[in-house]
């Protein structure tokens, strides 16, 4: 990957419940006392926004579609204009949520607080999803993150069906009913973590072999690719070509915020460029690992991803 834009299929990422992400780095939180922050950041957030931010860092063109509200929504749009080339936003009543991450140094802990978001009407939902579908065209549509009040758990299932009926590929990174209902429409790619996969299958997954077997069952049910993120162990990708494991490179983890979204972005970038699934997995793990080295809500940097790519071993599995 060089410092120039790579040709690929159209990509659109949908964020129905974006946020302004605020992160604080502190030495130690003392209950009932004011805690001074050594550093703080304000970033445009929401899973789909994070995916689009990383795609831009990877020099892959992508559209980002969001619903915004109120004064915080205005701030979010200003932040988006600094981080993305052409965000597509519609406004609703209420207030865009603020999510907060506190990274404590002594002892090392990370606390995340997420808000609910504004209620979204059926008219606003229809407007933003139509824009998303038009921008996605026959390319890749990324459906990820929570949904705000007023949006049903079937929304990703509905959009998966519409994306793929138009000749595109739906990528779903969600959990609970949002993911469970989308599976019935056979998305191109899903990316649960180990815990989310265990909820889907209704059992614990104590070994890598158990993870691979459950991922294969889902893949054989009609999902083309199942990528299971394994935290510091890396990730597993199961598809028609077989099963592959990419071990995470040794890095100093500063924050895990956005690491999963970064992995999704790496996978999407590689698949959009027609790369082999093993290379898609390698790029996904490189992006997730590079983000984990950054503080707070900072996401991966292009040069760090390139460096880590050389350190990641991808191996084929027999199960």
C-alpha cells in the first residue's frame, strides 16, 4: 500500500447513532474528588464513522452517512469535515450523544460511558438509508454500531437484503438482535468478537477450535465470510477458501476504543480492492493493532499499519 488512493469498489458506511467521543487520560480517579486530566481529545465517533476514518487513513475512498441532532450534532459535523472528505448528514430533533472514555494509568484501567442518542423518525430513517443505498450502489455497504430510539432491531436485516439485491455486499458488525436478524439475509461479512459469537451460538467457546467450528457453521448457513476478533490473540477468518488465523503483533496497548472498527475497515479495504481473504485478514489485524497503540479515541495511522503488516503471520487452519 503506497501513499496514493487505491482503486476499489464503492464503499458506504452507515452510522445511525454517531457521537462526539471525548477521551481523558488521568493518573488515578479518586471517588468524590475532581480528577485532573493529563490529556483530552474530541473526536467524531460512532462505529461507522470510525470505519470511514480508518478507510481514509488507508487511502481508500468511502462515503459516510450519519444522523445528527442539536448543538452536539453541529460540533460533530464540524469534526467530520476535518476527518472525512464528504460526510452525508441529515438532522433530526434532539441532541447527538456524547460518549466518554477515561484511561486511568494507576492502576491501568479503561472506563467507557455511552449515551443513548436522539429518537429518529421513520421519515429521517428512510431519508438517510436511501442516501446510503444510493452511495453504496453495487459496492460494499458497512452496517455497524448501535441504533437510536425509534429504529427497530430489523434495520440491518432490511438493509442487508437491499444492498445485496442491488448487487452489493453487506458487511455487518453488530451484536444481539441486530446481528441475529441480519444473519437471515446472508451478509457478505460479519465480524463478531469471541463473546458475541458465543451469544449467537448459545455456548462458551473455550478453545480456538471451538471458535472456528462455530464460525464455520454460520458461514455454511449462507454468510460468505465470518471474522472473529480475538483481542490480543488476533483474529480468525472463515470463508469458502478455508479458515485462517492472524496472530496480533506484540504492541503496547494504550486504548482499545475503535480497534474493532479499525479491523472492519482493514477487511473492507482489502476486499474492495480484490485481495485474497488471507491478506484481508492481515490488513484487518494490522489496523486493529495499530489503533490499540494510540491513546484514547485516536485511531490508527497509515505508516503504523504498514509497519505492523510486516510483523503479522497468517496461517491456514485445518478446522
